C-alpha cells in the first residue's frame, strides 16, 4: 500500500517531443560509506521534481495541508518486479499524527519510548505553565510601579535641592561681601545646616524606598532563581528524552545493516527532530522493503519559515540528515547513468559543491578536491589574505561532506601550514577578503584587533529593491535562535549589540548598490540589517534565508576592503578585492 503508481502523482514527467524521461541530476544526495569511505550518491532529477509537483497538486487540493509548514518528499523506486513506483513522506507529524495511511511511517523505535515520551512531555508542559506563572508574578508589576513612583519623588527632590543649593551659593557670596567675623560665621553655619537637612531628607526617602521594595525584590529574585532552575531542568529532561529516542530509533540501509541514530551522529549533541525528516524515512522504508531508489526530491509546503518557501525544492539539511546519508545509502549500487554527469549538474536550491572523483588530495579525515587555486591578495611569513569565492566555507564544517574550505585547501597546498588559522569568518555565500595567521602569536594579536574594533571593514552589496535614504546607521541587536540555526533575528532583550553604517553607491534599475561598514561583527549582521524592516527593509539580492525572492545566481555581498595594523611590521595594511558583481 505504501508504493504508489507513477501516474497517481503526475503524467507530465515525460518529454512530449521525444517520449524519453529526463534523468539529468539537478542535485545530489550524497554521503561517504562509514566502512569503505566510498562517496555514494542519489540524484534529484527533473523526473523526480515533476513527480513531486504532482504531489504538490494533491496537497494544494486539500486545505488541511496548508495549516503548518513542513518538508515533504518523494522517492522514485524500482520494485523487485522491475516496475517503478513512488514512496511519499512528510517530516515530523502531519496534523498531529505520525502514522497516516498512504505515507511512509516513522522510523521504528519511538514506540519503545512512548510511555517515557508521554510522561516527559507532561512534565515539560507543567514546567512551562509554572514558568509562565512565575514570569507573570503580580509582585513584578507592583515592584515596577512603586520603583517608578520613588524614582519620580527622588527626581522632584533632587530638582528642589539643586535650586536650593544654587540659592545658598548666591547667598554665601553676598554674605561674604557684606558681613564679617562672627556674624558671617553664624550666617554661613545656618546655610550649611540647611544643606545637611536636605541630605537627611534624601537619605530618608531612599531608606523608605528600600524598606518598601526590598521584600518585593526578594520575592522576585526567588522567582527568577526558580525560573532558572526550571529552565535548566526542562533542558535536561528534553535532552534525556532525545537521547532515549535517538538510541531507540533504528535505521536500516541497503546492506541490510541496522544502527541507532545515536551511534551514527558525530557528537552527543543530536539536533531535535533527527530521524523525523523525509529523506531518512524514505530511504529506510525503501531498504526495509527491498526497493531500489532511483531518484528523490524534497520540497517545502505550507506557510513559509526562515528560508523555506512553498513549492521550492531543498537538499538534505546539514545538521539532521546529512550525517546519516553515508550510512543510509550504503549498499545502494551506483547507477552508471550518473557516473559521468558532473558536467551536466546545474545545482539545486540548496546544492553544495560536488566532490569530483579525480584530482583529489588527502585532507586528514577524507578526500577533498582542489577545484581551483585561491587568489592570494597579500602574503608574508606571518599572515595570508585571500579573496574567498562565494560558495566556499571559510573553515571546515562539522561533517565529513563539509570539509572543503579556504583553511583546508591552504593547509594542503602550503608547506608548514598546520598552524594556519582564520582570524575571522565570511559566510559560505559571501565572497571577499579573508585573513589568516600563520602562527599563534600573530593570530592572537589580529583577533584582539577585531575584538577591539580596530579593524576597518568595507562590504559592497546589491539590495533587491530601492532604498530611499542615502546614508545612515543601523543599530539593531541580533540573537541566534538555537532551534533555527543559522537564522538570526532582532531581539531587544537577548540580542547582542550590532551596529552598521551604510551609504548608497548607486541605484541600478530596481536594485540598490550599497556600501556597508560593520562596526560590530555579528553572524549575518549585514544580511539582517538590510532585510529587517527596522533596518533598510530590503534583503540583499540572492539572500533567500532573509526573504529575497528575486532570481539571482549568488548572494550579492562582498568583503571588499580590510584595513588593520600589521602585528609584526608595525604598519597599517589596506587590502582590497574588486567586487565580482
């Protein structure tokens, strides 16, 4: 019942001119076999995308699928009989249900911890309600109101005392000019007594304030302590439940081997929702039922979330799915049709750079390509500055598939370079000047310059709309949601100070070319300050994560200039890299 006919989804995947099926890959699901290290790949083809669009038509016909945004996916499979069919899956829960007829079921194992899950969720909900009650404690508002009243009284008293002091000073000058000896001394003592009485009056008001507010303050501090303890306990309970669930979740691959999710992830900190995404569910189901995967496609449906847009295709998510891919694809024979098709690869929305099978070099834990020589802007025996291309990491990522970076390439190309470190970062999509130190002392001194804001940085960007102002400063504190990394947002309570100066360079049709001078160095600072309505209100061209919907071949953000004090030569360096767009 899980495998459905192709025509149940769409009959539009054939080329009507030739009658052939377009099997060119638009994206690769890929991972390295944990045992052999072989790079295993499963394509997303035009045919699988067309089949997925057929599923979109099905979803669009039922309003119940529009209530919540989530990932959906289809897997084109070949059955033992040779007939082709389709598996379809959703991520997480569908309208509160994990098992829905006609859809791939969840990865087995969750039922083993169902009782513990229900008990923990009940505890977490009770803690949530207790946190809400503590946050809304009536004494908090009472404290704020009384504190405000006392502050107002103190301000009125200070204003009166200041006027009185000014009058006394004027009177002292007059007395000194008109009186002498003992008469002057008595008169001045009277003025000093007035000053002392005013001091006593101020201290009495402060004492009254403290006596009134202290009991309320103690209650609030106790409540805050309870909240901190509750939050910590909630985090521990949630972590314990996730550990149990991931230890219980059992994946099967095409070698017939099974393994728990917890044994496959690289660290003990496994992201929430690992194992509930479409790709692992589809591949696990195919392996269990002896179905051969041919192509897969995943897309977002429902209200947009972050960079996710309804009807758009996405690749394997980096934290939850990518670490499982090597195991899940193990045992899947590689289709020779796709063995030499790298040149025809056009790249999907979330496509990462491909790993070619030749001209590789050893890089510690894996085999990674030298796809091009990095343009070096400046080099001496202490530091290197390169012009990083868009689409290349600054430093290696967490997972095996994300090791290709500026740092890893330089370490393999340059002699005696294992002490080489990047002293700052550029986003994967951002191009421009990246500074690296060749020894620890130089690295420390350069990092201190960045921390003390002694490094002058100039970025050039193209915005996906027209800005009305010509110059200004954006001051919006930024906070990274740990449940939605790497997305950053403006948060006045938790955010870190983030300041950017800007100046319009030119207005080019419906776009704006602009210079940014970041005075702080927060993650995605320029991208959020451009996109947020409290900043410029217009995303950078190509920045899908922060709302750009215009077609673009890259993120139009470039680190154009970098000026700093050379830590060894004692002179100021001003580096430039021409903007490539």
